[in-house]
């Protein structure tokens, strides 16, 4: 039986802190797929911010219509088996709310990863094609009743090993989630996130 590994990470409400001092990060999803050349990855992300924090997050109907890419903040960085920054988290705004003070959008980064491990030993042969990247911060949004001030990390794993069972390198599943999901505190909830993979569909509960 083939094992399918789920590498979609979702943070619905969080606080991103890197050289900043106010709570304005509202969540993100990262997915990836292999690029055209060796060790190239195409990283897609959806990201949301508090709009009034900075002009870099300002979005309106005209911004969406023109497809303008707005500033955003932060970078996707290597965590293991590679080093440095892979690209900035600028985004094309797709949704916003002035009443609830957020903007949300999508972006794409294409990067070539250089392995930190030599592939010429048995132990490192498979490690050299597995990369970990994402972005991290500390101090969750300060309006949270539970978890305010805690640290967090948004991380994904890209395994660029060729799979003989499907005849190609695998890619992560993809899913869409609303920028804001409202849940009543003190109650049990099930959040259904529809997703797609190259060869099957699924739901995350």
C-alpha cells in the first residue's frame, strides 16, 4: 500500500515576529512542487496580515483587479539541509476586509536548493534530497485567550527523491482555507479543508 505523506501546514491565526514589534500576522499555508531542473522547487503560499499595520499590507478592489503584488513581510528560509533565504513573502492580494482589518493573497517563489549533505555515503544519500524550509516567529497574536505570546514555526518538508512507483518526484498536497475561520470558544468544532493531490483528492478534518 502506497504511503502518502501530508506536508500542508496551516496556521489560522498567529503572530509573526522578525524585527517587528506588533501583532499583525494572520496566518499562512505553504505547498511545494518540483521544478524543471535538479533540486529546483516551486513554493506556493497563501498569507494574511493585519491591513492597517503598514501600507505594505493595504489592499482594495483596484489592487485585486490590477493583480498588483504588495509588500508583505518576511522571507522563507532554509531550516535543514540548505542555508539562507529562498525568497521574500510578497503577495498578490486576492481578498480583504476593512471591517475586520485584514488582507490576504498568494505568492510564488522558485528556488534551487543546495544540499548540505554529501550524497556519496549511504547514510547521506537519501538525506541529501530532503529539505526543510519555512518561516518562524515568536509571540502569537496578543489578543489570543490561550497561547498569547508563544513562539511558533511554519515549516514544510520537500522530498525530491524520484519515486519509481509513480514515475516522478512527489509534490505536496494542496488545499485552500478561508483567511479567517470563526469558532465559538468552549465548543467542539470540525473544520473541513478540501484538498487535492496529483493522484487523489482528500479532506483534512
